[in-house]
C-alpha cells in the first residue's frame, strides 16, 4: 500500500529521510581512473523535492565538478539513488 503525502504526489514509500543509509550511483576516482559505481552514503538533508547525500568518498557531479566533501543533491524519485539493503553489505 502506497500513501501520498500530497507533496507533488510523491509516494511516502519512495521518499527518503535524514539518517537513512542509501546507495548513490556516481562517479569517483579509483586506481583505474574515474569510474561510475554505487557509492555508500547517508541522507543529511531533505525537503519535498530533493535530498542531500553525504557519500563516503569525494564524488563528481554531472557537470564534472569535484566535491571533496562528498555531498551531492538528488531528486527523491531518482533512479540513481536507492535504499541500502542488507545484501549490499556482502557484495
């Protein structure tokens, strides 16, 4: 059952909350150069449209800017953001 919280019709099930552990598909530096992969992070801020994710590593944004603090903004319904599952710990 999915409930709408009347904020642009975004279902509560898909919304993220501060402190939630997530995976963000982003670009980081590795020994093989810049690669896209799922990066562990935590939601540090949220409003009705966007969430701010604190990643464990410095990351690049879509414009190519490098963020040493590892913080990126993402939309609630983005396909590049997902909840961290217990099975992700063993991959």
